[in-house]
C-alpha cells in the first residue's frame, strides 16, 4: 500500500459511523481477508492503523489490507450473527475457522412437518427443523441413532410423509423399527409424543425420560393394559442400560454443562467439548481449527464458541470455560435469545469448585490426547500414501511420483444422455473442488471411445487447461481401446502425460506402449490408490448420468399435462423439489404454487393418479 493509498483509507475510516456493525478488509485483488464485528466501527477499524507495537493479527491485516467495507447493524448481537454468516460465506484466510466444518454431520428432525422424520445430513439448512450436532464422528452418530430408534421408533423416510399416499408400510414397520404414520398405524398425537421423547434422548435427558416412562408404565398396569406396560418396561430397561454406560462425575444430578478445553500449537488448535447432561458426561466432541497467526487462548476460544454454537440448536444451561472469552456479555445475550431462555440468564461460568476445576482439567487433557492421536494417525496415513505413490512410480515406470492423478469415465444408457467424469486425487486424497462433469455433445449413439476423446480434448484445450495443472498420471476406467483413444487425442495437442487403464474384471493395469499388462497383488497399497480413483470416477459419472436422466424424465412427464408450460413446470419443480413430491401433492397443495389454478391443479392431480411413474 502506497503512502497516498494509506492516507486515503485513513480519511475514509474517519468518516465511518460510531455504531455497531461488521467490517471486512480486502486485499489488492478485492478478496475478503478478514471479517470482524465492532461496537463502534469507527474506533475499532481505526485501531488497526495506530502507530506502535502491534500483535500478529493486526500486523497481518495492516500489511495485506488495501480496502475496508462495513455494514451497520442495530445491535452488537445482530453484528455477531452477521459476522458468523459472512465468515462462513467468504472463508477469509485471516479468520480462525473450524477445519472442514462443512463435512460434519447433523441429526435432523423435521419438526416443521405433520409427521416429523429423522435423518443424518451433511449440510445444515436454515429452516424451522431441529438439528443436533455437528458431530465429528458419523459412525458413532449412526450407532447412537440405531439405538435410539429401537426405543423410540420414529420415521426415517427420505421424503415428507403425506396422509393416505402410501398403500403399504416399509420393512421397518414389520421389524418394529417404525411406527408407520405413513399408513395411519398410529394417531398423530401419539406419534408426536414419541418424537418429543426421541428429542429428549438426544438432549441427554435420560433420567427425565425414565421417570416419565415409569409413570406411564404404572398407569398402564393399573388400567390392566399389560401389553402396553410390558412395552414401556422394555423401553425403561433399554434406557437404563444406556445410562449405566455413562460415568457419574457430578454431585449435582441435574448439572447441565458444555465443558470446553483447548490444546494449541503454533498453527493448529483443538477444541474439546465434554457434554454433561443430568450430572453425567454423555458425549465428547473435538474440532480442529487452523490458526492463521499466533493467537491467545481467549481469541481462539471466542472464535470457536461463536462458530460452534451458531451451528447447533441446543444450548446447555452452562458453558464452563477456564478463562473469560472476548465479548462475553454480547455472546451470552445472543445464545440466550437463540435458545429463548429467561432474561439475565448467565450461561458462561468459570470453574470455582474443586469439581468444576476437575471437569476443566479433564477437558484439557482430552484435548491434548485427541490432538496427538489425530496427528499420529495423520502422519501414519501420509507415510502409507507416500509409500503407495513411490510403489506406483516404480511399477508403472514413471519419471516422478503421481502426486496428482486424474481419473476419467463415461456413463450412458444405450447411447442416450452420455456424460463423462473427471476426478482428481492429490497425494492420494480426493480433491473435490477440481472434479468436473462433461455433457458429451458431439457423439451420436453409443461410442465410448469417441466420447472419451471429446472429454479429453475439452479438458486439455479449453478453460480447464488454463486453470488446472496437468496431472502426473491419467487413469482410465477400461482397457487398451479406451487408453488408446486418450493417447490419440493427447498426441494431437502435443501433450505427453502417462496414461494407464484399470479394467474391473481382473484389476488388470494396461499401458499405451508395448509393455504387457500387469496385475498387482490385491493387498498392494498402490493398487488400492488406483482402485479408489477408478471407482470414484465411475461413481461420479453414473451419479451425473442418473441426475440428467431423472431430470429429463421429470420434465417429459410434466410436459404431457395439457396447459402446463415451461414456466409453470419450473415453478412446480422449485416449489416441491422433486417429482415424487409433485405426484404426492394434493389439489390444495398444488394451488399454492403461483400460476397453478384450481382447474390446472386438478388436471395435474388426476394425471398422476391415473399414471404410475418411477424415478430412481
């Protein structure tokens, strides 16, 4: 930044309002590098440009920033919420972020629907449904869900349950793993009661549930309803078995905490949460955070708390932290309002009793152990991948290790809707942002060789050639014919990239020169790398082909309905999300879509009532 640019920026900052809001610094490429919130925008932003000793964060921002923008909000709490959403959107490099936070799963309960369902999802939506999470271990979550559904068997369908639209229940009902509201096997009131009990279980309120079910069991016994009493007894026993596995570590049987501990190095920090519900530690979670510069513990802890609790719907009564966090009052008010807790509720507490100090020490020691466990596992994995890539270099006679491998495959159905896929693995791991889909445009009928040539030509001569580096190895799902077609196309553009094919039947590796094909030992790590690339390319191609075919079938079925034009078809699909939902919609549901009259809604309803369609 020149002296003149700096003077102009400082003049602008002097005119900024003395009000709460968020500010975003941009670099010379207009990219957002840091987002923060402030009680006073003017005072906070000016502090970045004062003379004197500066911390690493302020110095980094000062050196890289070329411009700053702001948004005024009504309150500090509003600024906090906006700051969180903008950090998630822009992913500024100087903000602390949870590592790979988008991949953490959630347990979603669709309480916005008449008959709520439960499912595990990856992307949290901004709606009225209830979410538990994020969870760092999807396997543990699936086990917990399976146990919960044996006690409280609510629906796990993928689509909303609509009254009277299903003729036969699924296998889960036959196995006593679902109450089957889809076929009216249970009254809505009773079903919703089970849903509430299911939610309490994931809130950690097992003791409360046991007491509630015991009361119901005694009532059923007095009414001589022994079948119901036996069912409730089994639920109580199952719950008590779950509780017995959890360690009682609090004298207060009603204690409800999230206990947070940190372990940090120069570049990475691990935040550990121990969830205590009704006096017992019921769950642990840990999250890794990349640190863009040296930070104090309170800065890391503040950033983690804002990010974590913006993603979860359940706020405990107390959050136990070793130190005071920044903006504690504002964050406390935000969490209180989010959970609709009573006014003046103090959520954040510091350890005062010997017991609370023991909780904190337990969280910190778990954070340290988890960090070293993750680091060691990652180191072992990297060594294994490095050895596999070195083995590939040797057996394929490559000049260098194939650190970047691109896998290609074609998917078609009798020559229709032909598509291609390109997947990328760097250092043995998928690099999904470099994946690409290709709609084959110049090939008529089923011709995999010609389709492969078109895809390769577009990858290495179009815009992708300018933005993506060339791979060290190209892997084709197939044999000599497929790799020969790729070699021909690369020769036309004078590219010399090693190419191999991996056929499925015998896992045979084919070459483009006079070398004979080879078969590696099935336990070979090098073979496993190639299989992962090949199978991922196949999965990606088939998935894309299925999407295109389904979309085409949806559109073609809707186009057969008289008076339903392109515009209305688009609005129907956007409103209902899928053809199945349109098929299952009532006339009253259909008329809610803009442009769909009562008459047209009746025509759509009658069309799908008379015709049976299946979309996979």
